[in-house]
């Protein structure tokens, strides 16, 4: 598809999902601006329905399915946020959903997914969960891929449209990469409308499938997801999302779990919101990219999700709190 067609798909997605999702706020943060050294704005996608941007793609995908496809049910694979999004969208639209998750998925994510009405099956690893999909497709279910799907990416791309509506003079956007669907959708929307805006990706060590794919020149499968940022835990990126990242992103910064947790605590203290490591890592990346910005920059951080339980947060601090600073 051409860039124009992709932008058209994202605009159509925005209209399609509007009755079902939240128009999340984008606000200037004095605390983060002071910390980083340039004006920082936050897109609070953690206030989205189910606590993450994933609801946008899930609703767009299911709303585009035919009545026959919906009657057959869906199956999805997720580290947490896509699971909840598909479960919520399926229940809202009267579709039966099976969600495949890794056994080490935080318990809160599993409970929430079941709470939204889906059947959950736990597999030893996320790679095993992807392999299990074939069984359910053979039963007739439609696979709702967490990132390598045009409708999923178009839904995610609506975040980019909202950023441009709220701060049209933005200069930079920093966003997280799991499988690359958010990065692909947002970068497509922004590059089509404001190609001068720079987009910067970020991953965590142990969930860095995109960085490794860029280095290798092709998608590679991670042997395991070792980062605490489970919602970035795609075992691989796709050819499509890799191509979009190479085409549309300035770079991909990889940060440590310790750095992400320190940023989580700072954000909780100053902005009064609890993010996921998958979101707080954008703040770390912005600091590492400081020499690429100017005093006139307007940098947007996408806080992609906030589904961190209190027990999870306490565990993160206990295990990864060596960098905590006084706030």
C-alpha cells in the first residue's frame, strides 16, 4: 500500500473506533521538562480503555470483520495489553475470544483479561503461544495478531493523528516498540502529515527484538524475553514493522530495566500516574537523546500503557531500584 492509502486507513480507523475508545489527553510536563532539559509533553495513552493504546487496534480489527468472521470467534496472543484489549472489544461486540499468554505473564494481566470475558490459555513461553494459534485457526477462529496486521496498526496510528491535533508544532515523538505496531502506525500517520517531525523508538534490554532485527537486517526470534517490560515482549518483529521502523524512525534506543524502573518512580512521584516499564522507558530514551534536541524542541513521550499492579511495582523497585534518585 502507498503512504496515502495507509493514512486513509488510519483516518477511517479513527472514525470507526471513536464510539468505543477514549480520546486521551496530551499535556505539557514541567517536571519532565526540567529533568530532561527540553520541553516535554506527555500523551497519556495509559488512560485509554483497558489501560493501553491496544484498544484502538482491537476495536478497529473486530469492527472490520464480517458477521460470519465474528461468529467464528477470535484468538489472540499477548503479554497483557493486547489480551485485555481484544477481550474487551470482543465482549463489547458479542464475539467469543480465546487469549493465549505466557505462564510468566503478571497475574494481574491474566485476571483482567479473564475479567473482560475472554478464555485464557497459558503456555510455557510467548513463542509457544504463537505456535498454539494454528490449533485455534484450524477450528475456524480469526487470529488477531498483536502487531503485524493492517487494521491493528491503523488503529494504533490514530494516536499519531491525535498528537498532531493537540500539538501541531511538535518536533519529536518518542515511542516504545514491542512488535512494532504502534511505531509503524504512528510513524505512518505523522510522516504523511508532518514529515519534518522526528520519531524515536525505544526498547528495553531483553525485549529488544527490533534493535536486533535492525542490526541483523531481518527479523530474528529472541530465545526468551528477560526484561520486566513484558508488554514489549514480542519474540520477534515482522518484515512489515521492521521495514516501517527502518524507513520512519531516526533510531531505536535500548535502555535497561533499572533505568525504566527509576523513571517509573519519578513519574509516579511527579506526574501522579503509574506507568508500565514499557512507557517509562520513553523518558529514559529522551534523556539519552538530549544532544539531538534543542531548546526549541517540543518532545512528545507516548505513555503507551499503565497496567502495572501495586505488587508488580513493589517487586520492580525491590529488584531494580539501584538507580532510584531523590525526587
